[in-house]
C-alpha cells in the first residue's frame, strides 16, 4: 500500500468531515449525553465508508465514459471549496455562538438510529464530500485509489468515534465561542488547500 496516498486520503477525509454541520452536531450531542454513542458513531462511519467506496470506484468509470466530466468536476469542486472555505473564515470572524449538548428526554435506540440515518443519507453535502469531492481527488492517484479510499475511510472512523466518545472531555472546550472560531479558521484554510490540489498540475 502506498503510504503517502493513504495519508493523503486520511488528511482529505478529516478535512472534509470535520466541518461543523448537523451530522457532527448530532454525534457530539449524543456523546455529551452519553446516549447510544456506539450505534451513532458506527452508523456514521459505515455510511461514509460506503459512499467513499462508491465515489472512488465509480467516479473513474463514469469519467472514462464522459471524458469532460473529470475536469468539470475538479474545477467545480475547487470553486465550491473556495466558497466553502470563505464561508468558514467569515463565520470564524463573525460567529459568537458555541455548540452545547441539547436538553431533553432520552430517545430510544430506534429513534436515534433513524435520526442518524436521515442526517447522513438525506444530507446532500455528504454526497458532495464523499462521492464527488473524494471521488474526484482519487482520480489524481491512478492505480492507487484503494490506498486513498482506505485513508479516507480511516478518517471517518477515527473522527466519529473520537467525537462521540471524546465529547465528555470536549464539553468545556467547545462551550467557548473562541474554540469554534479557531476550528472554523482551520477548516477554511484547509478547504482552500484542497481546492488548489484539485486544479494544480500533476507532476
């Protein structure tokens, strides 16, 4: 296995998945409440793994049938990431909110599982991140897509389980708006770096 490609997949996966959103907020909330953490973390990670495999294995085949699709998707993906990164950086400067555990009664495993699936599979950004963006980036490593996919899937498992089970130690940290501003800034800069990797000439 190509370790450098694996690490690229790991880095790209973490960069995309760490963005603050409904799914991650739900996982964090479940972790803060210590409620169905294993089921939620595993569902999110496995869902990402399935979508990453689809993106990495199918995007190249589709691009082979439609040669114009790869450059179009790369430049479109880069444009989206530039906008996405700018939005994160703007949020970092303007936001004064913090993310905290939601109050309320405990939900059953079935209801929690259904909510988790909805936040994952009904979220268009999940498909953009996994199938389109990671699928597009994987085409930069012909013959080594498996290593890239494995790295990206590892990122999903590491992130969701760390977020779910580490939430209890993050409660005080993310109660501070400044923590989210730092995270938003890092996400924004990372998005711009990924955008460059999509359009940069291949050596």
